[in-house]
């Protein structure tokens, strides 16, 4: 993928523009005669590209936590500065740093995205987030459990009915088929396949070189995103026509519920804003979650005792109450989310000067949170590279050490939906099959989301 060559291409393609941008910023921010602020310790690396090369190298190798550990050990265990993708950046370390970032959204910091993401995804306003969260909360999802379970059983009968399968493509197909049914009310297999192609192009652009020229990966991604938004707008148009015809049967998907619901002020969301939010939901829950499910199946193939424990959990048609009893299955999933976080981290921007751990974070600086910085820290998770679901029994990890879906007001709105997806897939696959890996030493790679390098080809053994 082009993502793999990102750091090198960044040096050459964006050097001139970033250099000019940096020089202008420096000229505008020359200190006055007032006392200079005490900035966090650290280094900014090479001109313009900063420490981007080292950061992306560690990310690709699945050891992003080393980027944080090396610098926090050298400079400060609380906070350090660096420079990534042309931006001065601070890392607030440990659970205290996570708590600070999650707790100060719109007070001291706000969400920020790299250039590629800004160009692909429309900005989502707070009122849109709140509306979608309403329909993605656990209680609101109860009515979809039966549909999720039924679709997975159908998927196993039609797509897993052979001796050998490649797991990741199969799981991705189910994840998107389910999303199309529940989120936008589409069940046409051809339309789902078209949408999968568009989402693949969008994902490729997320980590591409931020150059929007005809033929570039970013340009292809932007065009694909516009196609998805156009499709969603057409669906909204059709839903409105159905409403005029009093056809309420097609109004049960989340998209329909959102555009038919007024906010606390009696206002309805703009159709374009809804379509932009749907784009984020479809892309955000595709490769990341399917990769997590695939890695869970990899570990269950390697660890028979874990497989047997999962198999002991509910064996009938799934109900909402069953999910509360699948504690071990969710502990397994949580341990995979810890070992292989589907989202590497998020960015924030300081909206005012503020002080943290005795150091000033200037307005306009970016802040970066990396999940692995606490997930794989032996201080919070002893023997951090060992698979051990018991970490999540009882009280579980200490607060703010494990946040697979982020935290605070910016927590992923689809976290409960993702939880249900993972449990439905694992429950049904374990209930029907045992399996063995066809590539014994297959490793997990970041491509850009964590996934077994070859998609996890397996040989299935159906239970009697």
C-alpha cells in the first residue's frame, strides 16, 4: 500500500510546501519581550519532517508505544514535545495524560485531523454526534440483536460452506452487509459490493501522501467519499418518497431514524451533514472491527483453552440478555483490542495556552494520544505482550489505561455497536466450527489497521 512509503514520500513531495508554511508560522510567532513560556522537553527532529519517519516506522512495525517510551524515559514521564507531519506536537503521557485530554474537550483542546482526513471527511458538528449517539447507545441497539444474529447465521451458511476460507475477507463482507442493513437500510448484495470498493479507496487515502492531484491516492479517496455521500443522499430522497406513500416498513434503519428525529430545539439535521456522518460510520467500522475479529479467531486457533471457554457461553439464538453473560468472550475481545488497538490514536489541538505538569502548551499546538502507550506499558499491564484475558476480570484495568474507543465527549459513537458485532461473530463461528491455521507463523501487521498478514486462511472443522 502507498501508506508503507508515506514517510519517504513525505520528505520529497511535501517538503517545499511544508517548509514555506513552517517559516511563515515562525515569523508570525516570534516571541516578544515578555517572558518566554517553558515548553515541554523534547526534540523536534529534522526541519519540517520532524520525527515523522521514526514515528511511522514504529507504527508500521506495531510498536508505536516505543516512540512514546523512548522519549518519556529520556525527557519527562509526564509530557514531551516533538514534531510530526509538519506540526509542533505534545504527548501527554500515561493515564493522567489520557484523562486530561478526554476531560478537557472544548475547554482546552478540540479534535484535529491530519490534512488527508480533513480533505476526505466532512466536519461533523456536535449536534450530529449527539443525534447519532442516541441511536447507537446500548438500549437503542437492543432491537437489532435478532437481525445481527440472523444475518451472521445466513452468512456462515452461504460463505463459510467449504473446507478452507480466508477469514478476514469473509468477516469484512459480513460487517459491511450488516452495516448496510442496519445503518442505511440496504440489502442488495451488488450495492454492498460497490460500497465495499468505494470504502477500500477511502481507507487507502486516509494514510496517503496529502497531495490532491488527479491520479493520486488521496484524490481517488476524495472522489470515493463523494460517491458514498451521493448514494446516502439518494437513499434519504427515497426514504422521504416512501414517507409520503406512508410506507413505514423501510423506516427502521438508523439513517431514517436520524433524519426523522428533531433535536431538543425542534430542528432537523441537514441532509448533507447526515450523509457525512454516515460516511464516517461506514468507514470507521469496516476494516478496524473486521481486523479485530480476525485476530480474535487467530488467537482462538492458537489457544485451545481459550476457545473452549468461549464455546461454553450461550449456545441458543442470541438475545440481549445473553450478551451480559458472555463475559469471557468479551474479555478475550478486550485483550485483543489491547494487544492490537484498531485505532492507533487520535489528535487534538490546543485552543488556548494552558499549563500541564509545569509546562506550557501553546495555543495551536497539536497533541497526540496513542492507545499503545498505556496498553503495552508493563506498569499497567504486567507482561504486556502476553495474551491474558483475565486482566479484564473483576474490576479490570485501572481507569484511563485502556481506552480502545477513545474517551470523553469524543469517544467513538459506535463503540456499543462494535461490541455487539464482535460478540455476534465470535459466538456464531465458535458455535459452528473449530479451525486450524493454514499458515502457522502468520503475523499481525498494520495495513494500516491491525490484521493477519495473509488474511488468516484456515481449515474449518464443523461441529457434529
